[in-house]
């Protein structure tokens, strides 16, 4: 029981709910605004293509719809024109939300990662342990403070960007070893998935299975694309166990490798 008389469990639930809303506000806006937009679009397409079938909502035909939407030729009454105008308004706002997210949402997430994240430049890496791709328990304490570390979080095994990043780390393995650095990749897939990924591309370094994403949350790694895609962030850690550099980019997957090498050269 808290000092306010409200059960602690209820306060904790309310806090989790508010935290979810704050961190997923863009996703919620897209979903909420997308519901009426979907309804308007469905009615609009049925009129344009002169059908009552629901299949028109998923049918990959767009040219006639676009011509009618942005042109003046619309088969219908004043009521139909009002429907088109409403669809235009909802679609325009939806597109504005989309542009605002990619201009400000990602920047806000990046700022949160650099400023308010649990792990940032200057932080000491906390102790943790996870299973590697061979099912063996990996203790970060075995290398922390003894080696330079390159810890990179990636979204998913065998996805295009993650494969490029993983193979780039593989190809530069000897260079990292010469810099006395250990490469550690972390994602939420299973040990089996990591094993298949490592075997398929002959990855010669450690992949850790963070099922439940506890370590990702411990580091404060952000998400991308409305919270739908786990973030891609690399941490360079010196032999004192402190983070000396962070690189956050979902798109520039291979640049994580070059950035890490650049910093490691400066540590020599």
C-alpha cells in the first residue's frame, strides 16, 4: 500500500500503461487515425470501382483511385464528393503524421538514447549473462575490463540489413582482434536461430540470445518505425569497462563496423 492509499500493484500497472503510451504515442496515433481513414477509403474505392465486394479493399489497383482522388472526374452525387473530400482530409493528416514521425520521432528517440538511456557514453557496462549460439552461458565479466568490446544490438537474424552488418563484422574480424577487441552481437531470437544464422554465414564471433529483451532494456536501446522494429545500436567499450562511443542507425547497417573500427584505432 502506497502513502496515497492506492495499492502498489495498481500504481505499478498505471505506471506501465502510461510508459507504454508515452513510448508508443506515434503508433497509437497511426492506429487511431487509421481506423476512420480505412473506412473512408473502403467506401471511396467501392464507388470508384463500382462494386460492393470487400475484395476491392485489398485488390492491388490504384491508378483509377488516384486519378479520381486528385482529379475532378468523380462518378457520383454531392454526397459522393463530400466522401471524397473527407477521404482527402484524413489521408492528408495521415501523411503529415508519417512525415512528422520520420522527421521528429526518430530524432526524439535518438535524443532519448543519447541523453536519458540507461547506458550512454561514459557509462560502465553492467554485469549480465546470456546463452550464445552454441548454448553456452556467456558472462560479460569474463571479458569486461580485460578487452575492448564492440557490443552491437540488431533487430533480427537473417534479415537483409542484419545479414550485411553481421557479415561485415565477420570480414573485419582479424582487424578487430588486432585492436584487442571482442565482437558481441545481441538480439532477441533463440539460441537455435542464432546457431543457424552463424552457421549459414560462417560468423566467427559471439551471438547472444536475449529472449525477453531484458538486456536490450537494460541498455536502453530504442525501437524504430513506431516501436515495431528493435533498434540497431553499437556500443564501443574500452578496457576500463566504460562506453566510449555509441552509434545508432537502423539503415546504415555496415557503417556500424567502420565506426567501431575508427574509434578502436583512436583507443590505441
